[in-house]
């Protein structure tokens, strides 16, 4: 290259920030307020939530659900073909339509991108709810919701609630 008078141009590499890195840098990771205490003394004291994926008719669908730890009732759910913010926000809209007074409620989730979004962190404090998150990569902190999905999948119940 020297003999031909050619010089290499070194391009600057683009550094991609993951949604987790963005959430940490923006302060959208909440402390774990639940601390694996899966008992509640009254309704709307502690909710856990998550999203799971199913294959139905060779198509991926996502089920978002919220469970009240007081009586293990599913207080809101929504099904979508996309795992995105509207899926999560619609689930909460349905839950808040049924349960009007949620002041002081602890809502626990993992650190998925939907839960570290600005929309999620803006919505819950507006209704008086507190955000709680599992430690990164720790499924035991949200074990009760994981267990619910496991039982649901083992019973193939999703076919009963999926409206094509």
C-alpha cells in the first residue's frame, strides 16, 4: 500500500446501545420492592406481570397478563401478534378499567424493554402505582408469574382465549 501511495481509511464504529443500557443510563430501572414476598394482605396491593409467547396455527402470538397476588386473579390480559409497548399498555388499561383505586399498588415485572420504556414509567405513577423490577436475568424474582404461564401452557388453555 505504501508503494502505491494508498492509505486505509478507518471508519468509526457505530456503538449500538441496547434497550437495557439505555434504560440504565436514563434511570428507568426500578428497585426490587417485592423482594420475593409473594403474599398480599388486600386486593390491589401487589401485582406481578409478564409477557409470554405462544405458537398458534403456525403464528407467534404474545400474551401479556397481570396477576393480583392477593387472590392470584388475572386482573388484566391482552393478546397481540407483537411484543411491544402497546401490548403492555393495553393490558394495564384493561386492568385499570376494572380496578379504579390502585394508589400504593406495587407493580412488579422483569427488566424487559417494554417495562423500561418511558411510556411505562410515565403511566404507573400517574395512577399512584409504584414500579418494582426483578434483578437482571433472575426469573425467581417473578416466579409466581412464570409459574402461572407454565401451568397455562401445560393445559393448552391458550386455545380457549385466543380469538382469531
